């Protein structure tokens, strides 16, 4: 930290105080109802809420980043992330009270910048954890205490999803000409079939690039069915699931002259859930490996991407983040993700999305 000692101590004290305050969650439905009338007055109220809520959530993460086991807190990558959190905490805490439209515009600009500052948190955290894993645990099996790190990452990334949703929603409500049915980041008439098509195209083109060919994807369900959800979240989850399936099928059939079985996506609209199944015949996952697929940094990818490199390019597989992060996105709005495997045949991923949008935000 650049600040002088007493100033640094003052910030630390503030972080401690704010980090112990109660967080306030918001549901998808609440965001939708509130955002449906983005008047100047409502945007002002929203900014006032965020000015109080964001420092609480950010301080909590900063505190936790400081007290990780195995000396993880002292890793340069983790310190860097911690400093981003402290900078953002300071930016918001030192921002004067938001009283009128002008203040609100300035506040919105500031939190938009905070969101950009935190863009690379996930790979930077991964780098820190990977460094630790490489130097301290040479064997493939992780020591018992590593669960604690896994639990921390789950809380940390879940909280990040929430913070980015709050900021993103507030910023997006400023769009002067939103598409019909769109309220901030929420599309009240999102067609899962359409998102599945786009995510499939995106995943297939990466598969093409990496392997030179890509299995077909067949999508089943009512193309007119729509429900309220955040398109970018659904895209992210389906993209990750489809990539996994394409990779499994591709690797299994690459050197065979048998017909390549298509990946199948089935969309079902129930009263409580919208469920999307991504089904492949890529050989499945060993039962003994199943408990690990939702852990961070577990991957069977042969060439994990250089996590330290500046490349922003997406690859088929490598970090081992696809499944755990997708599950967090699903759970964020009250859904879930399950993986069922038949070893020797294939894998079914069930993505459950809560239709009602009433579930309260998980607040780690
Ligand atoms: N459909 C599938 N068929 C076979 N194995 C799978 C499937 N989905 C996941 N797996 C196994 O689970 C592991 C973890 O998946 P996950 O998506 O979390 O990470 P990854 O694909 O290795 O890397 P990335 O972070 O780039 O997604 C994979 O490496 C793979 O071994
Ligand atoms: Mg993956």
C-alpha cells in the first residue's frame, strides 16, 4: 500500500467495521420490478442503496482475503486482488453523499470503473491458488485442509457474481433505449433455445479452431418459450457445458471412423424450474473422479493454458473452473447444476433455473 501508516490503519479499521455489517440481498424479481420504472428518482435510490451496500460486500471479501490458510494471503497474486478490493472500498467510501441526478451520474461512472478494475479477478485468484498448489503440494492428491480454500473460493466467486450483478444492473438501467422486454441486465422474455443456439455456435467454433472439426449439436424444445433471466449468465453456463460435451465427444471419436454422435440439448419448461439438459456420448466420467469435477483447478485438460499469460483467448478446457463457476451462477438465482455420468457412454448435465425468481440472493 502506498498510503502512510496511520492512513493505512484507518482504512483497515474501516474495512473491519464495514465487513461486519449485515449484507442486504435482492432477488431477480425485485430487480425486475424496481428496474421496470428507471426514473431519475429510482436511479437515485438505487445509487444510494449501492453506496451503502457495496462497501459492506467488498469489505467482507477484503477481510477474508487477508486470512487464508497455507500462507495463501501472502501470495503476490492474492495481494494484488486484495488491493483491488481495498481500492474499490476506498473509492466508494470516499464518494460524497449522492443527493441529486448529477451525483448519481458521477457515482454510476465510478462503480462502472470498479467493475472494470475487477475484470481479471478470477484468473488472478486462480494463479495464486495454482502457485500454492505447485509449491506446497507436489502429489496429485490435495491435503485435507485444501477444502477450506475451496469453500473460500466458492464464497468469494459467489459474492463477486452478486456485486457485479448489482453494479451491472444499475449501470444498464441507464440505457436510454433498451430493447423491448429488457430491464437492465434482465431479459424478461429470454428464449433459452435461442441462447442455447448462440452458446452452441460459440463453443463449436472454438472446437473447430482447436481440433479442426466439431460434433453436431441438436437442440430440442419449444422455440417460442421464454422466461425472465439474465442472458449473459445463461450463455456463460451453457457455453461451459457445451464446451465440456464437445471436448469429450471430440476426444472419443477423433481417431475413429464411427459416426460422431451429436450433443443434444433439451429445454423443458416446468412450473417451478426451467431445466436444460446437455447430453453427450463422450464416454462419461469415472465415478471416482466425480467428486472432484466441481473443485477449482481440477481438470483433465492436457495443456492447461498459461494462466499467467496475457492471452484473453478462450480455450476448450484447461482451468477446471467451468463447472464450479457455472454452478455458482445457477445457484445465484436459486437454481442448480447436476452432472450425471455413465462411464463408458456419456454425460448428462442438468441445469435447473428457478422460474419464479423469488429466491433471495445467497450472501456469503
Ligand atoms: N461432458 C463431460 N464428459 C466427460 N468429462 C467431463 C465432462 N464435463 C466435465 N468433465 C470432466 O470434468 C473436468 C472439469 O470440468 P470443468 O469444466 O470444470 O473444467 P475444464 O473443462 O477442465 O476446464 P475449463 O475451466 O476450461 O472449463 C474436465 O476436465 C473433465 O475431465
Ligand atoms: Mg470446462
